[in-house]
């Protein structure tokens, strides 16, 4: 139900919101919007992670994979996602975002089920490519959706919550594969995993379609006066909600913004080490553990991810304007894991298992980096482009990274570990440079004389306008 014209006009007025009413409205948003986003992100990561489980449960032997073919099954997905990013960027700025995302989720669920029908390396590659095409829009769209519903200081916690579902998917996915593997079925257990994951995804996509509102002004779970509060509380810092126009001026501005290119670089550097998450399962299996023990020992990796995601959110809560410092500090964990995988002997057993868990701790860094994108980019078109650039880099890293993880070099995978180590060592100074650019720009703006210092005047100036972070000189970048 949309606001009536009179209500909408009243909602656009720059009135101060009662803090207690705002907390109540935010709590209602958290109970509807966040669970829907978490469900979609859970199903997306479950689909991705199921490939590594299928490798342990006979897919490699049945498809007669060798050399880098298994790696290519991981890379081709992200090649499809890379191809989809720019069309998705345009469609996200032209179509109602929530409906667009829901439709892609339903389609990708159907494609995931088709993986069970693939019987050769080439057919599996084709379906994985299409799967990447259908999933390409989800993550960048979620960053935009978070900024539509939440204020800047609320981004780290909310993004951290839906990214936590990566870890949850690792825990539940491994246990699901453990249970499926013990059943006697008409199809191979790895094929059954794809069928179950695809069916679950389709169901979640339908829920998202019918339950996810387009924005605060049309939220079915809020009363009319609560919708006005939800809109008013965001007026001072958002770009006017989910717009459906593409701005060439914002496109030009983005091409001249160094932070847009750094966002792309972050996407590359964060995903070049990511194959260790999928190959950790194969590492454990190659160490001599049975396929069922491998699932049990892989499952805690997701729990470790969740712990560090929440640690990152905790640190961002207490140091809200020190996100870059938190990110740099958190890179110590996967760096330690990579170094241990290099240094420990293969006979170390549990030492190698724990090292693989630590090396896989990437989602916490990923979530905080995404929150910087959400907080430091304004303008509907610009935000869509910057988010797409991040995930283009993400896709490029995800395509190239697995190619150095050759199953013929198991279980040490030395070339892949070297790539992961170098990526983290480059990522740290890159974040420091981003930090410096934000601090420098904030200081330049602080030196300017700002005529409108009253908060109500500032809200009146930007309310409902599709301004970018460069156009609004009162805007300050989060560091």
C-alpha cells in the first residue's frame, strides 16, 4: 500500500523524528527486511559451496575431471557473473529493485537444479555459466537495498548479518551433504544436493517477491505514520529511495572518482584468496579423512566465519568511524591461516584443519568493505555503478583465483597459497590508501564555509534529491 499524496507530501517535510518511535520502526524493519535478505544470501552461498561438497562425494570421478577442470567449474560461474554485472547495473537503476532481485532468485533456483542433469564436463560448465548470469545482480543489489532501508551508522551491523549467512551456509551445507550421503537414492548424492539447494532457492525467491517491499514508503508491515518515520529518518543522507532513472551525469562523476576504482580493486583482492574456502574441503579429504569425516571437519569453518564476522561488527560498533582500521586488523586472521598451510607438515592433522579454517575467514572483511561502499556512495546511479564495479572485480578475482588451484598439486596447492598470500599483502596498503583519501576529502570539506549549519536546513536541502556524495558538500565519508 502506497502513501497517499498528502501523506507523501508530509513525509517529505524535514521534521525531526522521535528517537523512541524511530527505534520501534527500525525494529519492525529488522524483523521483516533483514530475514528476507539473509535467506537469499544463505541460499546463494549454499549453491556456491555445494560444488566443493559434490567434489568430495563422487562428482570429480563421475565427470572424469582432472587437472584444472574442477577449478574451471568454479571460475566459469564467476565469468557468468562478470558478464551479468553491467546489464544488471543498468537494470537495477531502471527497474523496481526488490522485484528484479526476486525474479533472478527464482530463475537461479531453477538453473541450480539443472546441475543435477549435467553428465559431462562441458554440460556442467554451461549450466554453471548460466547460474553465474542469474546470480550476478544479487550482491550489488543488496548493498543498495541496505542503503535504502538503513542509515549509515546502521550499515555494518545489517550487512554483517546477511553476510553471516555465508558461514551459516557452510555449517548447514556440510551437514546436509553428510546426511544426504548416508541415504540410498535413485540419483547420486551430489546430484541430490543440487536438486535440494535449487528447490530451496526457488521457494525463497517466491517469498522475497511477495514479502519484500520496494522501500520504506510502501512497506506493508508499517502503519501509515510509521512509513513517514521510516522515510524521514533517512532524508538527510539518502538519495531519495529506489529511483528508476539512469543519470549520465552520475556515470561521468563515477569515472572520475578514485574511490570507485579502489572499490573495484578491493573486489579483486578479496576474491583471489577465496578459493581456499572451497578447496579447504578437498585439502581435508586429501589428508586421508573419509568423505563423511571431511564434511564434519569442514562444517566448523562456517562457525569460525560467523564468530569473526560478529567480531568485526562488534569492533565497528565501538569504533564506528574506524572501519578501515578494523579491516586491516582482521586481515591478520586469514594471513595467519595461509602461512600455517605453507609451514605445517601434512602430517599435522588437526593443525592443517584449523589452518584451513583460519585461511577461510574472509566474509568479515568482505562485509565491512561492502558497508564502506554503502556508506560512502550517494546517488542512485552512482551507487549502482560503484557496487557493480566492486562485484566486477570480485568476479575477475573469482575467475582467475581458482585456476592456480590444480587438483594435480593436491593437497598442498602451493601456487594457490602463494597467490592468496600476495593478495592479502597488497590488500592492506590498498585499504590504507582508501582511508587516506576519505580523511583528506573530509578535511577539505571541513575547511570550506558551509552556510547551512542548521540540521533542519540541511535536511530540507537534500531531502528527496538524487544527490551524489560529491554534490552534497555536507556529506562526510566514513573511514
